[in-house]
């Protein structure tokens, strides 16, 4: 989707910047378009279409760094734009940690297509897109007298980028996505107004789930009827595959170079040390074809590779880009993970529930936060009380508190049910001795 003409324009812009006082530069051309169709109670509520074609210019001038972007891709206008950017950069504070990466670390090309773009994208009839949102709405409308409102939506998009640097990197990629979702609210007990949703996303239109989205959303909200608190205490906690990333994200965030450099990470100075339970392993698997998050290079052009993040509880890497590596005087790694996977267990969520004598299944988080320096957390939750291997009642307005590292040292079982419409392919996980506050 990036034309040869635009590639040549990016290369020209890079050379023009070098000729006019810039010691190094990185030029990116981006193209993207998206559309969405939103339906409320079987009436089209909003239609939206947008497209963008822009150039981003990163300039390294006399030990200073500036980043600028424009959608005016005319050479005459770019000449003025680039010269103005170079002059503006000279007024910025010196920051010698801002450099391009060592070119030996760049992706060199030659790998097979990751198949992230649906070639049928432009041939899909807009009426078919609206119909999908309408059908999802029909799966809910009139099915229960307590329904207050129904919202469904279909969205899709495509994007492509081309990047070139003055020290030898050249790369491009393209991708597409399709998304269908449904949300519903109902009259509950008293003033309660439970609501829930369901959705699916795919890189390819043919593999998008087109039926059952609305039905699942309605089933999920009806399960919430009668939500109430249960007694405070320590419970076994099962977090489903839709929400587990909320608990894992603080752990991953603590590995980023920006947090390490600012000494604002509970994983500071923990590299190659055991930080969580031996049954926890995370891998970065960036080259999975037809998968969200797949890529051969990161935002700097650094080649990605399969690597352990945490292996049998041992922290194996930080995510350190060139800038933070220069500031800390350490070797860079990668700017961030691509596709996070982990070894799977033998049971899905329902299978794990059947093994629980008493515990709480968490199916949603309602506010809360995690301290990036200590790992302490407090989250509001909703879900279900589990007794004798079965769901006994829905719960809400409860909080869980603890520490991320302690929590991840108390993993009892890892499920086999990761969602595949995300780059974090993490299944349901069972934890022991989690502090819940309720009644």
C-alpha cells in the first residue's frame, strides 16, 4: 500500500535532511484507513470513515533530537518543512543519548511474509459490514424483557508503513483488522443496571466470528443478576482469559527501559534472578504468521527474535531501546515484546472451576491501580463465587489487594485457553491465597 513513489520520496527526504545540516535521520511514511458502523437498538447510530497519509521525520542535529510529522507530501513544501525542523531542533537542549541504533542490529530482510494483510479488504461490501452489526443486535433485541439498551458495532482498518534511516535500515509492513462487538445493559435488582459485552477481532474477514457475539453478550449480562458482596478473606482466585492481562501488565511494564532508567520499577536489578514462581514462563514469539503483534522489526528497525522474557520464574530480559540503553550505559535489547505466549496447562476455565472447592472467578476489573515501584496493587473486581466446583452466585463491589510478585509466586494452575485475537496469548490462571475485601 506504500507506493514506490512514496518510498522514493522518503529516501529523498532523508538525503535532503543530511545535506542541510542534519547528521542522521529516520524517515517514516504511513498510510492508514478505517471505518466503523455503530448500531443502537437496531438503528444506525454512527458511521465513521477516516484515512491518513503522513510522513514522520526524526532529526539528529548537533547532539540534539527533534521529531516532526506532516501530511503535506509535496517536495517543495517538504523542503521548507525539513529546513524548519532542522533549525527548530538546534534550539532544543542537547541530548547525546538520542542516536540511531547500531546498524548491525537492524532487520536485514529476506524472511517470508507474515501474512498480516487481507487482500480482500477493499472488496468487502459496506452493506455486509452494517448487516453484521445489525445481526449481532438482533441476537439480543427482544430476547429478555429487562433489556434497557443494545449497542453493537463493526469496524475495520488497514495500515502500511515504510521506514528508512541514514545508517542503513529500510523496512516496510502492512496489516489489516476486522472487529465485531456487542454490548447490552439490563434492569437488575433495585437500582442495579448490569451491563456486559462480547467481541471478536481478526486480521482476516473470513476468520472473524460473525455469529454469537450478541448472544454471548446477553448471556454474560444475565449471569450478573443478583450480584453482591461475599465475606472478606483469602480465596483461591481464577482470572479468566479476557481479564488476565490486567494483572500481568504491571509485571511487563516493570521490565521497560524507561522504568529501569528512572529507577521506578519493582524489577530493578533483578535480571537473571528468580522473581516469580517456577511454573511461570513467558516467551516473546514475534514471527507467528497471521497473528496480532507479529513483526520482523520494532519501531527502531531492530530485528526481533524468539526469546524468553521470564523462564521458570527467572527474569531473562528487560525491554531497553537505544535511547535508554545510551542513558544507562548498557546494551540495548528490544523496545518491547511482540507476541507474548506461555506454556499451556491441560484445562480450560470450566475445567479449572470444577477443581475448586471454594474460590472466586474474576471476570472483570472495576478501577484500581498498581504501584510501579513496589508492585503493590488494589483492584475492584466482579465475578462469581465458586463452591464445590460450581458457580454459586455472582459477586461485585469487592477489592483484591496484594503484590504482583507475591501473586505470581502463588500460581496454582495455568489454563489452556488463551484468546487468539490479541498479541498477549495468556490463558486463564488460578492463584492461591488472594486477599479479597467485601462484607
